[in-house]
């Protein structure tokens, strides 16, 4: 879920509805997931300044660090599959920063 918050290039937040769509999950399940991530200090809910009805989910610094770590682990896992499965272009993952 944390990674999904970064999929909107023109802004640094997502709504619960958008997260549910990207995760292909029910909204009530995503609300529970956001609550758990919020308790862990990974994301925070903020009321929109443009539309007071909208709640924005923002990725926090701790969430960004975890996302970077997970991206590195996933990249390593994908690289270990090199030669076993046909992947069109592994360079598509080069933009991921590993720390």
C-alpha cells in the first residue's frame, strides 16, 4: 500500500478510493490498511485544503524509507529470476534507488 501512494506524479498523496482501485481491494479493507500504516508512522491522513470532504493519504519519511528498502528487495528478487523467466526489459527497474 505504501508504494501506491507514490504513483501520482502530479501530487504527493492519494485518496482511499484511489488506493483501493490500484490495490484492487475493497475500500473498507484499504481504510483498515491505512489505519495500520498510520499507526506505524508510514502515512498520515490530511483533510484536503481544496475540498474539505476529501481525505488525502500522504506518505511520511518513514514510509519513504521503507518503500526504498522494499524496492531494493524486490529488484534483487527480480534480478535473481534473470534467465528463468522472460522479462521484456529489466532496465525498466533501473530508476529504483537502492539504499
